[in-house]
């Protein structure tokens, strides 16, 4: 009953489960659920190999005592619980039609991974003519489309299941209507996620931001920082140089766009490294001279752009326009997130000073209360401000520890 309920919640489309109508109760047969004549794949479920060997006949005998149906059909039985019927194959496999379409294979993998996450079933999917073979991964998809292999979704270990589910959820959060193009572009270049985010409507971005931040943090936790480290460093230098005045994409990305334009011109003219760095820094100083900015950071930014990005990542070759756009949108996202983090910390510091001025206790809750009293719109961002408070508290404690040492 638990498994049947699970399949209704996690796998609502197909998978041999059907809600019964009045006329269905007396007309149950295997073909009612799925016509296996059109199947092109077989899905093997390793349901009990971690625990004990479950013999087929004893299983049938138990089920026959529990149900009012004849359970001697060795090929499979139909279990009925309340208003749902579930077609259960005791060989631990079933036949499915898995279409060679991006969205079909995406949702198939997504649903299978959710089932694995709930049950720890080990699942092997292959063509109907390929026999089962033992494998160490918890999910293997043999006859999949190329994009699945490119993303590493065809072989998934048990410790990767939750991360893969979140990764797929992120692609849905970045506009499910554009799923096909997003998935294919993501398979070619992981940085495409930032371009997909940049074209979302403003009201759609808050939901996607958390998923995208999870993606960034997961890369760092798994030691895959190379994807993020260069642009993360450039965004940090840009924040130290100047903070954006708005949340628009143009405001967030103009620094790197201007810097790359100068870099490209210098490259075409055959300028040496030092000249190129000086010209990039000079262009930034010129653009920032009327702004509240730290002009001393212009040259470090220009040097990092040349050495870490142009030499280190690009090997002195500019990416194709579409790929270059992904790099720029990555910078814009990181720059905006760092800027908003700084703004939140500034507001938290103001709230702390206000509480201290009134000689009131400074806690996470009292700071949030002061902020919301000043601006009710901040209530929906309370968790972000809590994180800012924790960051400030952590910095303060670190300074005290250093002073004590």
C-alpha cells in the first residue's frame, strides 16, 4: 500500500498505476495499463538484492493470503488498493516506450531518480533485447540520447541522486517552457545556466536564484570550483571597485563588457600584455571617474581579467559569441549576488547600531524586527538578512579570536 501510494505521488504518469473508474473494477488485465507491443526499453528493478533473496512463489503465496485474487500468474499480478490498481511484475522488470525526445527522456530520468530517492531501488534501463547485467551505480540508462551522456545522467551513483534531482529541478526553475533548449545548451556549456537565468522575467527570478545558488555552492563543496573560480574572483574585484546602482543586466555586466572590448581591440592590434592591462585599467578609470569607486582596484581587475581569464581559461583565444555571452552572464549573476549581499550586510549593521544606541539586546530576531519595522517589504527577504547577520557575527567572532591570539 505504501509503494502504491508512493507511485501515485511521485510517478503520476504511467508506470503501471491507474486510478480505477466504476467500470474498471471488473475489467482488470495487464494490457489495460500499458501496451507492451510498442515498448522499446526494458526497466529492471533490483528491489531486494541489498537485503535478502525473495523467491517468487513465496511472494505469491503471501499476496494470495492478503488479497482476494488468484495470485498464481507468475508473469505478473494486478494489486488493487482502495481506488488504485497497480500492475506488479514479480520478475522485477517492465517494458516501456521511452521516446527519443529531449523532454521525454528528461522527465523519465527525473521521475526514476525520485523513485530511487524514496526506495533505494537499483534501476537498469536498456533496450528490450539486452539482458540484465550487474552494475555498481544505482541508476544506469543504456540506450539514452547523447545529451544524457554528456551530462553524466546515464550512470548515477547512490551518493549523486539528490544532487542530480536538484540539478534537474534547477533546469525546470529556469523556465520549464524552454526546457528542451535549456537542456541542450546546458549539455554543451554548463555556464549556459546563467544565460537562461538572465532572460527570465523579474517575477520569475527569485525562485530560480535559490536553485542557482545551490548549484554554485554544490560545485564548491564537490571540489569543482574551476567552473566558478575565475568569474567569482573577477566579480569580487568588481564589487571592491564599484557597486551597481540597479539590478538590471546592463548595470551588472557593463564592467566586464567594457573590459573585454578593450581586450579584444588590443589583441587585434597585437599589443603586449602590460600595454593591454594598462589600457583596460585606463578605460575603467575613465568610466568610473564620476562614480563612487575605488580606482586603485582597476589595475588588479584588469590584470586578473588578462591572466586568469584570457590566458588561463581561454588560452588567448576568444570563445564563440554564444559561449562568450554565457561567461558575461555568469559574471553578471555573481556580481549582482555579491552586491546584494553587501547591501544586506550594510542594513544589518545599521540595525545593530540602532539597537546598541538604545542599549537593547542584539540578536538575530531583534535585528530582523528592526529591519521589518523600517520597511515591511523586507519581510519576504528575512532569511537572507538572517544569513547576513550570521556572516557579520562570524566575522566579529573571528576578529575577537585574532585579537585574543
